[in-house]
C-alpha cells in the first residue's frame, strides 16, 4: 500500500508518494546522500589543506581557500578548534549517511524490513550516546569551557535520539506483524 502526500501549489494539486520509487523518501535519500558526500569531500579537503600547508595564518587565525565556491573557512589556529570542526563534520557525515540509508530502505516495496530497523538502531546510538559524548568532549576537555554552552544542541540530540528509538520500536513491531502476516498467507 502506498501512502500519498498531497502538495498544493497555486491551486493545483499534485500527488506525491511518501514511500516507494519516485517518492518523497526517494528524493530525501538523494538529498541526504549527496550532502554527506559533499561533507566528506569538504572534510577531506580540510585535512589535505592542513597536511600540505595550503592555508595562511594571520593574527592567529587560519584561512583556507575553498575551491569552486570562492570562499574560505577561517577560525582561530588552535588544536581545539580544528579538532572541534573535525568532530562535528564526522558526526554530520555519519548522521546524514544513516538518514540516507533509512530513506533508501523506505524506497522498497516492503517498508518494514531489517535494513531500516538496523539503521534506526544506529541512528539512536549516534544521537543518544555518541552525540552527547562528543558534545561533552568538545565542551570540557577540548574547548575548556566551564559552563554548559549551546545546551540546546545536546537537548536536540537527545530528542532526536528518543524519536529514533521510538521509530525503531514501531518498525520492529511492524516487521514482526508483517512477518507473521506473510507466514499466514
């Protein structure tokens, strides 16, 4: 069964499927996958720039020119700042990769499958365990803050983790019911 989504634009009604091929989940898969690839390329370029000394330092700040977009990234030239940028990019890449895998699994005809359950479990672990650990590492040992700054980021991670935990259990239950139904038929 395909669930449809009604999208209204200038009094015209377009029907877009949520699941399956040529659907909102398919579009989301391509958006998240391409964004994660761009972040991987960006992280790789930053590492390459630091290793090959393709940056300038002025007033204690590094400046790395980003090709193709005629822009640059600038920050204080400190190990903690560079490590923070790297950890945040790695976390973002993992998050987007898992989300793309979830939406890829939603493109299948059978949406209650082991692939989506496995990726939802990984997303839960990423947001409830790994994300808060990275947050605490960045706040205290790396950046040496003595107060909770940007606590909203930690709260959002926990909320997102709880939602993915809930969805994991819903999909587990759906998979069990679907498997029992398939055996009955």
